[in-house]
């Protein structure tokens, strides 16, 4: 089950604005029931303001009312049409972001048939950056030195092997 954005802030909003049980809120937000109890008592994160899951299209009012009526029911997160087809973005630490062009160049050099989407998923970049490196129009193209994304710490060797194996199957 996917979790809502800003789980603690969402939990605070649900505590303040609904009659849901602590266990329902804890399960929906991916928090321990004692954290919910602490939020309700004001012991934890007293200055944090709530985040409305209805306006952010994570829950519907009908879903909240359904679960308020049945304390055993579980809240179901609403899958937004905007995010449904969106691939999950891989987080790259700020200190390693400058290494991405080198990794892209390495992948394009040794695996020229690799799909751009696989590069995006593997090292957490965008298709536009890949295209600028392919076209040699990247702003730092002169400084790019092809280096393995595994050596740079942008992906694991298992992830790279999976993409290469997938490439050889196609």
C-alpha cells in the first residue's frame, strides 16, 4: 500500500478533522499507533500544521465517512490520474548529482541501444538531459568523462545487470 504525502501532517489533519480511530489513521499514514496517540496528545510536533488529504486528492470525503462509520474499515488512498502513469523518480543525493552526466555518457557509450526510460529509472535523470548528452549540446559536455554509474554510486550492480539483461532479451 502506498502512503500519503507528508504522513505526519496528514495524520494531524485527520486527528483534527475526523472521527477516525487511531489505528485507522496509523495504518493509513504508515505510522505507529503510539505516534498517533502522541500527536493527538500534542506531545509530538506541536507546531506542525495539518495537511488536507482531500484537497491533495489522496482521499475522498466519502472514503472518510465510510471509515468513520465502520471502525474496522481501512482507509484506501486515492490513486490520482496524474500520478498513475508517472514512473517513480529515483532520489540522487545532492553530492552525486554532478556525476549523472558522466554515468549517462558511459551508458550511451557501452550500451547505445538502451532505452532512455531505462536510463531515467536507473540513475534518476530526465530524458531532456539524456538528449543533450546524445546531441553533444549539454552545457558541460566538454567536461563529461564516461564513468560507470555503479562506480559513481548512482545505482547498484544488480540494477545495472537487470537493465542490461532486459536489453539483451529485446
